[in-house]
């Protein structure tokens, strides 16, 4: 028997019929596609979705477009989603498209994939062996997606590529996710992505429906919906098919019966040519589609039925093995099917497929139940006998599907389990989950001896291998549940993972067998899911797991439980208990040679050590983990090391080092496609940039992070950076908006101090800026009551400083007098609980102390000078500028030192201008104007005598009114005290607000006290 390639070649010249040689209609749609091609050629990536009912002409439109693309020199890569029974093959259209690109551009693709061959081999096995699977690697799918997008961008850098993905309605979940990622992140390259789908298949619960809704929100994607043909277009189609002017009655009848569906028009013409009068046609659509099949020979009909059940495409060798015809008989049968335009030879392979899926579905539906099972058994037996009949990346999934539809549990269960391992290795976790659920369905139906012969093939992370020799211990149903729980989590279906875990725990609770390790593993997994879903902090579940492993010998599960407890404590309560748990986790992991768990635990341990004050040892531990994980190729954990080290450096005030390490981490994460890790590192980098005074760069980074981050917490961090910037720049509405976005991102059920303290600081800052001093005090009291866990000083000091500054700025305001003493006591209580493990926090502590003194009217220029000196070497320009402003104010109040004060104000003003810190800049300008000091270095300060002649242009009467406003008087009370009318008092107040440039009476009073407008001391200078 000849090979499949020869068989296809022999049929290449067979004449087909019933397809119109004339392209009918679709001028607008074709124009949209060709315009997108032109824009892509100019360097602007394009994406289009082509939808329409089955048979309406999607494929014909795309073929016409591809002819145009080829004429313009574009490289076309075509991939179709594969339907296999009711299943889809993971990544099938992308694998086919990449395979096509590899044939067309072998050297270019090899160069574009250089260094990432092992990862990209999960999509295109021809690139080599897939890399080893990292345990606990939730970034693996995103990594594969990022590398795929980057590969396409590199290939499209200097040539136009048209990527066509057909039949999305059959797409598996992994294909849908990859397509979404591609369309969201494709930003450069000369590439057009065209994807088609059958709109009439997209019912309310179809998995493609939410994807289409999501893509509709992306402005970069255009949807093209194909309508049915008009009567005129049907007339043109019939003319092309018949090569003659059709009879008007035939046109009318065909149009009425087809309702303008292009494919139905062709089938009706076939029926007409076969001698069926239009009026005699069956009312059944299926019968209509089977008309041309039933005119074939028996062998040809048999081949059509075999191909219909084999999947979207069937290889020639596999078809020959299943059909059991002689080579001549098979070739003749195929010739008849192709000649009748029922089957087509696959252009880039050695197989056959139906020209239209509607015919395949009709032929498949016409099979008898026993006939369908028998054909699937033959496919499975043929594939077992000769695995080389299909591609290696499809083999396990297709064999599992054939045995499953053959209704043979004894054969299907082992095949399904092998396929689940194969899909996991490709990071197709949604398909792995579907296969494992199918295995659970088959479990009780499979004979006991088959179940006893099964062995665990792919342990779920730290899940215990029965505590026995896996070579001799049978697979258990709980093992399936563990694998399914991890697959569900990694595929993003956390709700399903939670349900599977609940099922497992119920089984364990109802079992007579004591299995604490398995139970502990499932409780740890549940803790992670509860936190990820925002259902709680997971501590109750971790505690249950700890109780279960207490007293047991060291094991990987025990170490994982301790790592979970240490990680929980690191984020929420980084104290001695968390440190002890991390140390024990390291010890247990080493004992059982679980190096990946050990490295995870060591990284947590190093972070906790640094937070506890053992700085150099903690940093050294984390750097060792970073180097080791990089050497082992555990890049997800290496990226996490960059995240934690950078965060620890920022906590120590070493922001420039943190930025440099973050840059290194981003390069590593991007190289290996660790998209989520990039987001976390970018969030830390933005925080350090803010500290260093690179505010514009911080804003750009935060806005970019909001657009690109896939996880909620990095998005929350980006919103917090933007809120901090907005407060510092006096944009209070924007600050409130960004703060609300951060709260939504973090959720309310799992408060983590590093987020809640920072959100509290922003709340306090906004309230203070708006003169809501009662809210400032209420929020601070709540924070003080909750406490400051070890290591949270980096968030505590800015919050306490903001509250102390608010108290100082409100001194003298009657509305703020009541409760001031209690508020200052609360601030002092917070100060006593906050550590100063680095110079930057010692400087904050000194600044807080001086703000308290200012609030009590006992500030000292000498002490403010010490604060300035403390900040000067720390690369904290915003804090230094504010301290210089305070020192200048104190020097002017104490008398003399005008030149020194002027120099300080000029430095502070320059910094505020560079940062865009409007409130600070305005405070500096107001103080300089009040003291008659120039902020321009080349100008000399005005003489002191001139200073007493001006108070922001306020007349003596307006100064009197301002004193009463600051005392909290109403317009009527002011009028009575000054013997003027309430209307005149109102006019004075309006003039005062305008001259001071403030919005309300409270701001005017605060400004008057802050600038000593009501104090004769400064005016006498």
C-alpha cells in the first residue's frame, strides 16, 4: 500500500463541481480584510474575527483574501481547530500554523525561537523535547503564551504574516486562552490575525461566547459578520456554478429553499442536477446534505462514514488501516468522494477532510450507535498497532478519545490517564482537567484488575505517593482528585478546584483509612484557593493541615504545609511563629530531598529574617536562592526571589539597589515569558522609583502595569502608586478614584498589612487635605488598635507622619482643637511600636517628632536642621524638600537667617517643580511671598521693611475678618463683632479666599496658621 502523500498526489487533479468559480458579493468584507493587510504591512498589527452561520461563505471569503495576501508577498499560516468526537485537540490551530511557518521560513523560525526551543516545543514538537515541568508553577501557561507572541512578533518584524485560525467554535480552552492573550498583547510586527467561527453554534452557554464578548471590548479587534446572500447574489452564484444563465424558476426556488445560504445553494444545485425536481426535495436538512453522499458507490460511502467519525482530518495511513480496503479500492473510493466535492485532500499533509463540516456532521449523525462504537474501536486499534500513523503531539489525546467513544472502559481509562499527562506537559491544563474528569467518570466502570494495574504517573506537586513504592502501589481515586484539583487551579478554574478539593475531603472524612498526609495536602490546597478567590485569608485551612501533620515523620507534604504557614505569616503576621515555620520547612524539605520546596522555604525564611532585623544574613539567603533557582532552571522561583529581595531592599531604604535588581528580574522574567512575575516586579520597581523621586517614570510604569497585569494584586499596587502620586500632586479626586480601584483589586476578606497600611496612609492624606481632621484621627486610631506587625515600618512611618503633619497644620483651628491631645497621644503610641532598622526610618521618626512639636507650638529650627541633615544622604527628594521648607519656616519665625531660609526655599521649590508636587510648591511660594524672599537665585531679597507692608494684599479689615474666620466664626458672628452687615462680611470672606487662592474657610484658616499670617513675629522680620 502506498503512503498518504502519494494518495493525495494521485487525487490532486480530480475535477470538482458545484463550487462557483465566481466570487459573489462580500465586497465590503473583503475590503475590510485587505485594508487590514495594508495597515499590517505598514507595521500596525491587525486582528479580525469573521463570523457567520454554517455554510454562509466564511471559508470562501478567507480564501479570496489569502489569494490577495499571497499576491502582495505575505506569508500565510493557516490553522484550524480540530474536532475529535466532542473534543478539541489542545492548541491544534496554533500548532498547525507554526508548523506551516516552519516549512515556509525554517531558518527564520529557528532564529526567532533560539533559546526557547524547549518551551515552544510544547506547541511545536518539531523544535525539540519540551522542557521539564516546574512544580507549583502557576506562571507556566502565561510563559508559553508570552513566548509564542514574541516568536510571532520576531517573525513579523521584516515580513508580513497572515495568521488564520479557523473554526473557533471547536476551539479547546487552551486555544481560546492563547488567542485572547495574543490579541491582547500583540503590539508590534507586520501581522494580521484572522479567526473564524460559526455564529449559529454560539449558544448562550457556549464557551466561545464570553471570549467574543471580551474581545468586543478591545478596540483593536474588528468583527465581520457575514449575512446570507440576497436574491441577486444567489442568481450570480447559480450562474457561476452552472456556467450558464439559470432558469428564473430555479433561481426563485433555490433562493426560497436555501434562504440565501451559499452552501445550501450548492447542495440544491447538486440535487437538481441529480434529477430531483425542486418540489420533490426532502424537508430534512440532513437528507439534503446526504443527497450527494448517497449517489456514491458503496466503498465511497463507507470511506465517507469512516472519515466522518475520525475527526476533522484523517491521515491517509490511518484511514487505510481502518477502512481495510485494498489500496486500489481505497484510492477509487477517495477519488469518488473528492470528485463529488465531499472530501478534500489536506494541502499541507497526507490526510483528508470534509469540504464542509455540515456534511461531516450529517454523515456522522446518520451512523448507527453500534456502527459509531465499532469505527472508534478500529481507529483505536489501528493507532495502537502503529502509533506513527498520527503526529506525536496528537497521539495520546486521539487514542484516548477513540477508546472513550468505543465505550470500552478497560481500554479507555489507561488511555485517558496517559493523555492527561501529555496535555499537562504542554501546559494545556484545561484539557488535562477535562481528561481527568473523564477518568473519574470511567473509574467505577473499569474492571477492578485494570484499576489495580494502574500506577500514579504524574504527582500533583507535593501530593504524597501513597507513602509507598509507586512502582507497586496502585493508583487511587484520590490521586485523580489531587491531579484534577491542581489542573483546575492552573487552568484558572478555581471554583472547580475548590469543589474537587471538597469532594476529596469528604471522601477522606468518610473513610475508615487514616490518611493525614493526603488530608493535609488537600487542606493546604484549599487554603490557597480560599485566598485567591477572596473568600478569606486561608489560616483556618492551614491550621487544620498543621494539626494533621503534627508528630508525623518529615515528608514533602509536611514541608509544604510549613511553607504555607510561613508564607501566610510573612504577608500577614511576620513574627517568630512564621520564622520558626520557615526554618522547620527548610529542615524537613532537606530531609526528604525536596529541593524545590526547600528553595521556596529558604526564600520565605530570608524575607522573614530581613524583616526581623537580621538584614545581611537574610539578604544573603535570598541571593543564594536566586542563584540556585536560576542555575536549576526554576525561573518562576528565581523571579520570586527578585520580587522578595527588591521588596526587602526598599524596606531598608536602599531604593536604588531595589530598582537595579528589579531591572535584572524583569529581564529574566521577560526572557522566560513569566508574565505575572513581570507584573509583581514592575509593581515593586514603581514603588522604589516613587521613593527616589522619579515621579513621571513612576506614573508611566503604574499606568503600564494597570494595562498589562493579569493578577489583581499587582493591579492594586499600580493603583496605590497612582493614588500616592495624586495626593502628592494635589489631585484629590484622582487619588480617591485610584484608592477605590486598589480596594476593589485587593478585596475585603483578606486584609494584608502591606496593603491596608498604605491605603490607610492615602486615606489620611486625602482627609487632611480636605480639612476632615476627625476622619484623620478616626483612621489613625483604627490603625493603632490593629497594630504594626514586624517589618511593616515602611508603611507605618509614612502613615504616622501624615497624621502628625495634619495635626500640626490644623493647629489653631477651633474645629480641630477638641481631641488634639488624644490624637497626639495616639501618634506617640504608634511611634513607640515602629522600628527604625535603617537610616531612612530614623529620619522619618525625627520628622514625626518635629511635626508633633509643631502641632504643640514648640518646634525648633535646630531640630528641623537635624531632620534635614538626616534626609540629605538618603535619596528621598520629596521628604527632603518638605523638611527644608519646614526648616526655612522655623528660621523665619525665630528671626534672622533670611539668606539661609531663602536658599532652603529655593532648593525645596526646585524639587517641588521637578516632581510636580503642587501642594509643596504652593506652600513654598506662599511662605516666600509672605517673607518677601525671592525664589530666583540671581535676585536679592527685598528689604525687611518692605515685608511688613504686605500680607498677600489683605487689607487691615480683611486681616481682622481672617482672624475671626480662623476662630470659627460665621458671617453673622463676624458682622456682629466688627459692627458690619452680614453681606459685607460675606464679601470680605470671598475676597480673602480669592487672594489666598483657597477654596473654603477651613483652608483659609489652616493657611493663615501655617504661614503665620495672624502672627506679628514673621511680619516683623
